[in-house]
C-alpha cells in the first residue's frame, strides 16, 4: 500500500476478446490500499471497447476521462466524451459502455463503491451475471459466481 499513486506508473494488465474488445487496466485503489472504494485505470486503443454494454444493479460507477476522446453509450444515447469529462453510471440505471472512437489512446479512471453482491445485465447478448460474497473488490473471493441466460420459472417450478 502506498499513500500516493500516479496512474501513469501502474503495472497494466491486458484483457481482450476478438477484434472488438481490448483494454489495459491498472488497479489504482488496490495500490492505495482502499477496500471500500474501487478505482481502476483503463487504457483503450483507437477503435476498441473495454467491456460489453452492461448495467450494474448494486454498484454505482463514475468515469473520469483523462485523455483521448470517445463515445459513451448510455442506454439509447450515444454521447461524445473527451478529456476532463466525468460520466455517471448509477446502480440500476441505464446500461453503459465506453468506446474509443478517437485517433489516440483513450485513458480514463473508473470509480465504484464496494458491494458484496452484484447483478449485472448484458442487454446486447441477453446475459445476466450474479456474484455474491465479494470482499475488497477481489472477485477471487466470491462465494457464488455465475453468468448465463435466464428463462422465466414459477417459484415452485422443479420443487
């Protein structure tokens, strides 16, 4: 733990999927020793997207654009974003996604509150993710972690 961290000096981890999704992430909050507030640096190359279109039901998120430009897909809206913009993503609100539509890297900080359980919807793929038992923003601590597609069932179905 350090009391001062410069995001430009963080070790970055690369995540990607197919031709569309690619991001480098750096754990700011973890480096600072925070356990109730999450903060992650995101570095997204031109034409790429960090994560699928989704919405959280428990965690509030806020994003601060450090450099570059892009598009904030927020519900049915597509909003232009640039360095200095702060983006709202309240729990239970609209689904969201940040897309690098610019010509340079898009760098932003993502902040979130600590939750011990979460439900996340993915409207484009009609998936749902459920996690419980999360401690200190460490997904490895979950006591339940599942993702899939649901079909409606009566409360007593299968009992």
